[in-house]
């Protein structure tokens, strides 16, 4: 029986819930987080803690509650995030700020709150859930790409800062998976008078279709377990459809303008 304590932000639905249920089957003691516990009175599988990752006080309170319950934290999985789409010119600054606060500052808040305990234990594993989109600037998804790309880079820095304390850090970039992310995603309205209307509407429909036809979120959970069971995790992992994973390699070997054309042609489909 595995007694390691796992905390998953955004664990009440989607990929986070799949990871929690999967790890629970393998004996891990899992805690998930949600912004509003009252919405999940009959939640099953593992325990939820109330936390808003954008609020450092809320994060610290949840970590304190967890440590009072079990006295340690072995694995932190930064999964909470929000989607955002739209032409940059027409995306409200408050929505851009919310995406940055949730997708980038949120994980940092949790890392800051968790590291003192992990350093005390002289052990710990931090897994940041990013996105294949974080490897490239995608049209009408630039803000989302930027938040996830920033999290990829901060993971690289964090690994080097925490190695002396026995804390390992890595990031896992999923492609498209069938979840309810579209329901909670902000997308700039399709304005009939917008110069971006036609291409943006096509891409928005394509994004929704990709999510609906995405893979099984349990594939992400299986990759998480593989990372946990790896003695020395790599810096970056990817999980998803073959072409989504290959796209990151193509970006590294193709001339920038060639890759840009490839993305634009794909976006027109």
C-alpha cells in the first residue's frame, strides 16, 4: 500500500479528477482542491480542500489544513487552470490577468506554500501540468500559450533551485483531451464587425471539436504515475496524440517561418 500524500489543484473535475481517481486506485492518499466546496457535497473518490490558487492566503490555509490532517506532502500536482481564446486586440485585460493569475501565479503560490514542508522532509516531487500549446504561439490562443510556456520555463529554473533539498520538479504537457474545459473557458465574443471574425470563428469551432474528440484523460493519469515512479524525472514530458507531440519537435528543427506557415495552414482547416 502506497502511503504517499498527493495534492492536486483543480481536482474536482476533468484531468485533475482523473489523476486523483487513478492514483487512489494505486494506494496514494489523494487530496484535491476546488474553489467552492459547497458545489461538491457528494464528491467521491478522494477528499477535496477549498482553495483558490489565485489567492495566496487561501493557498496557505489549505496547505496548513492538509498538514494538520496528515503531517506531510510528498507530491504536488499543479493542475488548476483556465482556457482563454480570442484575438489579442479584442481580449479584455481583466480576462488576460485572470488567466495569468490562474495558470501561472496559481502554481507559483502553491509551490511557495509547499516547499517549506518538502525541504523539511528532504523529499518531494512537484509536477506542473502545462500544455503542448505552451511550446508555441498559437493564433487566437496566444494568452493561453504564454501562461503555459511561462510555467514550462519556471519549472526549469525551479529544478535547479530545489535539487539540494531533495525536491524534484518536472512538467507534463498534455495535448487535447476530452474534458469539460470548454465550459469554463473564456473566449472573446465573435463580433460581427470584427476584422478577425471569420478566421477566429473557424479556429474556435476547431478548438471545440479537438477537445470533444480528444483522448481519454486517464492517459494523463497514467503518465503521472509513470513520472512518480521514475527515480530521476526528466525536465519535460508530453502526453497526447502523436502529431501533437511531434509538433514540438518540428518547431525545434524547422525554420521559424516554415513552422508558422504550418500552424496557419492547420488553423484554416
